[in-house]
C-alpha cells in the first residue's frame, strides 16, 4: 500500500475531511508527501493555538463558579415560593383556569383528581435589600443569609423529566451530546490553577427518591476532553492512586512520563488525533495532582470554628457539608468551575419527611459556604448557583393528607437562587400565580440564565462558540438573552 | 426580479453613473497621451499624420473626457466628498473636458492647426494636476511621496522628540498617528465619507452625519470604538475589510485616550506614524499603551502563577499565585517586577511571601485589588502601602496583624472594601475604621446571620377559599344594608350592586336604577 494511503487510513474521519484539500496533493506522490509532513507540524502548532482559552471578552464580575445542582428537583412550594393562600385551598381540585390544559407526567396523568397540597411548613420573613423575603422553616440557615441571595421564582424549562431536564440545565439542550456548562467555562476561560482540573465535580448522596446521575452531565461533548468535569470520589480517597507505589519516587515518575510523552508525541504526529494531545495533558495533570490533591483535601489547616460552621458532617467525605468545604477550598485555589450535586430531591411521595432530611443535609453547609466565602472576600468574584432541574406540582401525587403528600414534576415555574459574582444581592425576581403553577411576572428560561451567567464571567454567550460538524455551537444554541435585572 | 427592479431608482442610477468615474477617467488620460505621442512621432518622423486618424483620435478623446467629467460631477454630489481639493479638481476636470472638445473642433480644420497644437498642450498640462488631485482624494495626501519619506528620523530628531514627550499630549503622541494612517484616507476634509472628517480635532469632535463618534470618558459607548471592535466581517466595521487595520494595541490606545476624557487641543495636528516617537517613548504613566512583556508573563506561568488579562481592552493583568504556594518574597519580587505597571489584581494568598514583596506592591501604579490573606505580612510591612492611590479591595484575612494597621488602612484614599476576618485586628478597631469612613466596607467576618422579621402562625389547612375565576354567588354578595336606600323597604338579596367598594341591596330593580343615576341623593342606611 502506498505510504500516503496508509497514512490516511490512520486518520479519524473528521481529520480526513479537514485534510481533504491536502489529500488531493497527497495523491500526486512523494513531492506532496514532503508538504504533507510540513503541514503536520503546522497542524500541531495550530491545534495548540486553538486550545488556548479565548479568555474574557470584557471585564468579568465573577472569576469562578460554584454550582450546586439539586438533582431530582426540590419543591419550590415548600422552600421558596410562599403561597399562604393555598392553606385555604387544601384538597380543592386544581382549577382548569390555572392548569390551562398543560401536560402531566405519566406518573400522575391517570390520577382521578389533582388535589391542591399546600405546604405544611411555616414560612418566616427575612430582611433583604427589598421589602423582605418569605422563606421556609426547612432552610433557616440559608434564609438568614437572605441579604446576600437573589431568589428567582420565575424560572421555567422545557423538560418534564429528570434526564432531559438535567441535560438541558447542564448543556443547554435536552438531547445528550453537548458540552456541559462547566466544560464551556473551562474551554472559554481556561484554568486559573494548572495543578488542578479547571472543572471539578463533587457528588453527595441524598436521602429521598434518587435518579440516575450520568457522567455526561459533566462531559465535554465535542469540546476537547480535557474540559470535562473531573469527578472527585465521594468515599475514601477523593482521587485513587495518588501515592506512587513503594520503590517509585517522584523522579522515576517524571522520567516515565517524559518517555510516555515522547511516544505520545510520535503517535500524535502519526495519527493527528487531537485526543492524543488530551491524553498527554491528562497524564501531566495527574502528575501535578499527586502533589496538589493531598494539600487540597488536608483539612488540618481549617480551624475548629470554621469546621463547626459547616455542621457535624463536615469531616465525613461525600456529605454535602464536606463537599461545601471542599468547594470553598477549590475556589480559593482558583478552580474555575466547581459543580456540586446533591441527589434525592425527587419527592413523588412522602415529600415532607424526605425534604426535611434533604434540607437538614444542605441548609447549614450551604449557608456556611456563603459565610465563609464572604468573610474571605471571595463571594464578590465567586458566582454561586443553587438550582434543581425543574419545580414540583402544587397538586399532590398520590394520597393527600394533612401531614403527608407528594409532588410531581413541574417545568412551568420553579425557584432557584444565586449569590455573589456580580449577582444583585438580597432581591427576589419574578412572580408566580396563587398556585405556583404559572409565571405571571418576568419569566426567565434556562438559556437566559446561561447567557446571564456567562456574561458575569466576562463572556458573550453568542461569541463563546466551538465549530463542530460544520457549524458553530454555543451553550445557548440560538437562544438566550442576558437579563440585566439579575446583575448588579 | 421585481425586487431588483424596484431598487433601480433614478437616484441609484445617478449614483451608479457617478461611481463609474474612477473607471472612465483613465480613458481620456490614455487617449490624450496617445494623441500627443502620435503628433510628436509624426513631427519626429517628418511624415504628416493621416487626418482621418487624427480626427478619430481627438473625438474619442473628447467623448471620453466628457464622459469622465459627467461621471465626476455625479460622484461629487455624494456626501462623502467636499472641500477645496474637490473644488479645484472639479474646475480642472471641466476645463480638461471643454478643452478636449475644442481640440477636437480645431483638429478638423487644417487652418486652425496652430491653435490646435496650443490647446492640445494646454489641456494635457491641465489634466496632470486634475488627475493628481483626484488621486489625492482617493488615496490620501502623501500617497505618492510616502515611499521617499524617511522611515527612521535622524537620531538627534528622535532625541528631541523624546525630550519634549511630556509636553506632547496623549492625543498627539498616540492617537493622532493611528487616525492619520488608518482613517484619514477616507475621512479627510476632501473626502469626508459618512460626513466625517478626522483631519482636525474639531472635525473629530464634530462627528459624522449620524452623530458624534466619541463620548469622552466612555470608550465603550463611543461609536468610533464600537466600529473598530465590530467583527471584521461586519459591514459596519471600520476601517473597511480591504483597508489596513489598526493593531490591538492601537485600538487600546484610542480607548485609553477616550476613557481619559478624549482631550485634544485645536492646535493638535494629525501626523503620520513615522513622524512620531510614540512607539519608542517611555509610557510609564499609561501602561495600557504598551503590551506587557511576554517573557515576564511566560516566566510567571512557568512558576505556576496564573496570569490573565482583566479585560481584553487594556493591558492590565490579574495575577494569582494560588497554585504557587512555595513562592517567597525574593522569587515574587523577581517575577513581578517586570510587570509592575500592569498588575491590577494581585493575589498572593497562601504563599510564603511577607513584608518583602510589599515594597514592590507599593509601587504598582495600577493595582486595584490585593489579596495577602494567609501570608506573613506584618503591620510594619503594611505601612509601606500607606497612601497607595489605587487600591480599592484589600484582603487581609488569616494574618497576624494588629490594631496599628488601622492607620495604614485609613491612609488608603481609594479603598472601598477591606476584609479583616481573623487578621488579629480587633472588632473595636475595625469599627473605628468603619465609622471614620462610611463609604468603606469593613468586613470582620462577623456572622451575617439574620433572625426572621416575622413568622407566620400555626398552620391550619382548610378548603374553604373560593375558586379563582368562579362566578360570585349570592352568599359572596351579601349587601351591607338591610333597608333599601331609595324606598326604605326591606332589601331583596336578588337586587344588589357594588358601589365604591360597598355591596348595596335594594328592594327592586327600579330602585337600584334610581340609585345608580344619582348615588349622592340616597344615603345608604347601615
């Protein structure tokens, strides 16, 4: 076989078409082979350049993100969206004038009736920078930080089930395959600490009904795969095999990596596969993480008062408290995007008992995280997001009693909160109707939220693009408006 | 097709004809040259020129000159041209066209051969300045002579310029050359495209047809910067895609100048780049104009220090040492010194630095945010920062300071926020600082936890609220009165109206109608 043809067989399809014009020269024989090899060097250089982060497009308000995703969708009715009027509509049917023919999920569509289930949790009014905000007794610690928080009651989403809902929230599209928000930020801004991944994922198990959590939620999609989220383990060592085996010292490891790196470079030149570059980068990152991760997870420098602030579970790896503390430590070390997942909010049945346990696990740590960031001066440039993938219904799924109810998925309105990083502190944005079923004021969709968050990070969501399959892709696809009411 | 036809308006046709001028004008130039050449050749070769050939040539010349003149007059109507140069060019052009016709007429009569020769020479001579002035309008004043201009001024001239650099304005040193090189070709007094002439400061201030191009103090809102920053494919981008583009540093310089108030005096003259010493001039007062040293940035990155521009418009940097905890004073000094003027945001948190580096920090003219949390800085070291004019944000958490630092903090005129949690500074001292400067945010890390303002009572669930949108029932419309206000008889609950928020009952429909007509006449009994 002709060496040039053989060479092409090694190329990936994408590279093949990318090189199609050069391929025509290739067919002309050895003369062209020389130019092809030259092109290889040029290509390697251009690949490097294309991997340099684009950087900010204007002065950012936030330098990093801590995104707490509440997997399963917490109930806005029992936490944030105060509807005292519903207490007098207990067990009434959801009026058609409110439902307006909207779809139900398959889990409740065959229910005989849709009885209104008011929250059985007491709300208190907390001072903020407007005329106060009513918040549930389930989250007293978070509520006490109301002056720092921007509550949005008028979020809505397209998806009605978890998998597409989380995918939409994380990637801007219900279909899998797009890069995660964190991967986009990593791609756009790069790392601010080369010894740690720019996108780190921390997962906490919940106490309620739990849904699957796929690794593609923090995947890099078609972006170079070094931008995918790096999940730290929630039990035992956060990263496995950090210590070199006995008999291997740091210098040996370095020598080995240099040799493997040389081999990989040869492979890169031979195959032109960009993923080889990623592999080289990942080996180097792992080498550096051998030093940086033990320091990151060593809590001996934390004083007792700080640990106590995060609550009793702070030293138990994998708990939300431990992950909140780790999030602060990662933020301090310059990690761009820290994604926390708290599972178990999917309360179709037994909502009161499940949400009590869930809130007990998250409330104190997340409030402590805000306090801790604030007193270190980090809250100003750290964007904190707390959100589920959709809301929950006002009507009860299953049997309604005065002490127990369940709630189904509700994409038409839900609440989330933001803090720090240029977000307007101590305000409430948007309103829902008396049933927390429809939005009556200031609807904000997921694309708008993404556009606004990217704006706070100094990037124009229309210009953060990656060319793939012949078109430019964005986190916000062809949608999204920056919402000034959210920002300072 | 109909769309295409509908856009063919008389105005458009006139414009189209005018824009043919640059094409047509070359024909009379060539033809005049041809006529002169054949006449000269005939004299040299002593062979009389064939009269029919002469007549054909001169009439072709006359026709092409007339066409060039007509198209030129049409083009001159476009707004983007004007001024003295155009006027002279126009007069000369008309002269050439008229001359060409006269030449042609004279050429037909052998008796007028003498006048023919004189006219031919005069018209050809007039064509040269006409053509030159036309070229000046399209290509700019010095287009022809530019290749001869000295690229490197004599060394002593350069010295002189550097010497009086301080007297020269920001505009004259940095902005004017860019405008001269990249804008003036189209936006000059003779050819003010879009109604904009940038030849003088007054012209720049006057702006374009569509409005001013500069908002002093606000580069981001200035049309000039907006146009410069548009993607090059955008139709609104300036300079147009095909023209030489300013460099990023040049745009940044203009932005800086606008942000500083866009000062220029009417004496400022727009000079070409190579006549200015800007690029070699020291610019410590405005570091944005000169990119930071790439070698110094590379050295920092090699030491695991993060370096990032705070925004793409300025050369200012965010430098974060979070990944380089082993950095000590000596190393930090070595690495940061070359970038001193560019550092706007510096975090040394958690490094082994201490007071040593603060000597250098005190000399960073553009530093706005400083984080020296978890470092070995001392009150004495902090004193070095006293009077620093630009520090707005200062993070001193988890340090071993004491209350004496308060004096230093009070002597930072630009300070807006200071974080003192666990810094050894007492709450009392922090309170004094805060009281002395009410605009200063002093965060001592006190618990921000707030108690609720009010709490709702015990929850009682019921299902008795009326459904939203349900028709009002008799029960919900119970009248406030027992007796009919019109007749005085007992109220029949069937006849009720809502008047000024009160539900009023009547005995019959007629009484309700009477009340409705003159409500003030019938006081409602309780």
